[in-house]
C-alpha cells in the first residue's frame, strides 16, 4: 500500500514506524528537515521537506497514485486543506485527517465529499476522553478496550496477592466462575509476554489481559485482585479540551472537581459545566489539594498540556492519599518509565490515536485495532467472510487454523451472542473474531487469513 503521512510529529512518526515494517511504501512530509533526517535514519521510508498541503509537495510525494493520505500535522486547517487538495487534484481514494478543534467537529456536515472531503476524522481528545471514562468505570483496570460495539471488552489488570486465581492454573477459571465464560488473552511477567496455556499459573504482579462479555468484566476482575470500591469523587487537573470534555461526560455520575490555573479558562469552564466544581489554582499546590480533601479522592487525573507538570501533580496527589492517579503523557519514552507504583496509569494520546488510525489502514475486513499498553502487541477485531472453500478461517475450528506464533483467537461475536473461543469453536461467515497478537510483526499474516480468495463472488 502506498501511504503519504503529513506531519512527522509524535503521531506521524509512530504511524510511520508501525507501517514501515509491514512492506508498505511510506512517504513522510514535514517542514522540519532535521526531524525528517532523524526519522529516515531509523526507518526504511522516503521523506520530503515542504508544506504538507501544497500541491507541488504532494505531487513530489507521489500523490497521483497514492492509496491513502494521513494528515496528522499540528494544524487542523493544514490537515483539512491537504485532504481537499488530494481529492481535487489527485483523486486519492482514502483521506484521513486529525482534527482537534471542537468548533469543527461540532459541524459534521463540513466533512463530506461535497464540502471538505475527509473520509475518516480522528479526534485525539475524544479518543482519550472515552478511554479515561472506561478506566474510571473499572477502578482496578490498567487498560479497558471495547470490541464489537462494546459487547466485548479486553481488560488489563495487575494480579494482586490474595486474588482468588493468583497461584492457580488458568484452567481453574471455569471452576471459580461457573456460568461465566472468560479467556486470558495474554500475560506480561516482568515486562515479557507469556503465551497463556491451560497449565499456566498466574503469579502475583503479573499483568493479565483477559477478554469477556461486558456484563462479566467485574466478576472476572474480582478473581484476579481485590475489587476496588466504586468511584465517587474525581479530581481533574487541567481544563483544556480533554479536561472539559471529560468533566461534561462524567459530571452526572460522579462528584467532579476540576483545577485550572488560567482565569479566563476557569470562567469558561464554570459557565459550561453544570455540576462540576471549578477551582482556580495550581494542581501541584499541596495546600490546595489538602484543602480539597485529596485523601478522599477516588481518581485524580492530570490532563494539562505540560507532561512534566502532569507527572509531578499526579505523584503529589498519590502521596497525599488519592486512591488512583492517572497522568496524560505525550512522550512515548516516558509512558513505561512513570507507570509504576506511584502513577497507576500513564495515558498516551499517541497510542489511542495510532490504534484508531490502524483500524482504517489494515487490509482484510479489520474493523478495530487497539495498540496495547506496551506498544509491541495489538488486539484486533476482524470479520470472517466467505465459505470453507475460499476462506482460511470460515467453517474451521480454531485448532485447525494456522495462526502465526504468539497469536490467539480470544472471542467471537455472532450477532448479539458473545462466544469465548475454545479449541473446538467453529468460525462462521460474518463472525467478528477478536485476536490478540503478542508480536505485531505478524499482523500481515493475520490480515491474509481474513482475506477471501478470488473465487468469492
């Protein structure tokens, strides 16, 4: 696939990194020659220095026969105009644009073939907001991912001492939870992946990824760790786009306090939020946090544009007694560094954005892609088509399918029914199949499995 990426920032560079290893023809455009030089040193890609939306620059990049343009520059306007130029001059089939501004996103009629021809809109702020909401819903979770419209969820937890399943084999899950079907998709032990087998024993501090129907998630979590109390009080540091969206979406369910240091922004927040309490001040002010009873706060989430401030305020909130702290971190190298006993969850907008982008790039009928916490693994949802004659998966039991190493089929959604996969489960046409890949280098092999042969009409 020939793909042009506009913008070599953190998202653009990460997308290029993900796709360059998969035999794609990648060209990256940016106006910063130094950044492009560093990128070309690492990856087997082509780079062009220039303005991303200029026709001549796109022509030089080969837009006349490109399959896709991914516009992820820092400017919403540049991204939108680049898609317009690609459509008008080059008839590029697929145009993806990252658009941050709510003012644009609130008017969906702007984005159509008759107006601004953007095929796929990516809004990092909305993706991160939805992600944080799911983490608040499940207090003990490190990551919560939706599949099949939310009917199935993949959840990551730390196995704690005293959890009923800790020290037991995976095959004991059925005995511990009669009537509830779940599957452990992956285990990370001391940072390294372990392929889960029936006789695998869950150890304390293992990072366990399990998949189950949404209604069974809490029951499974209770087998791996002591269940945290439901969340009542949430404190948000930073009232920018994400902070404001999150407060709007959760203020009817929780007691929300939001700290904002900018007077004008704090006034705007107080005018637009109905039940949230807006505090003017510094989230790293120990006296302010103590005055606001930080020790009784269930979730503290730092969401400012300054990641160092986010890290420090989250660490301070944890030290002062907040039960769970989350921090928004843009720099990928910081994420694993700070996610420890001090900061419970490091939230990476890049990871959320890349997962959404990859959904639209993968071949075969892949409808959902999630990049997992450690970046090296992926969970995908693919739709099975065809028949046993022209498909490598339809009409076959799971143990008949030649899956790449480190790949497991975890669940199948058939209509409204959620089926946790076992070795003898047979895949039918139109099934939504959820797979876990501990090594994302195998993604092309998985895509080929779900491509129907040429005899299918």
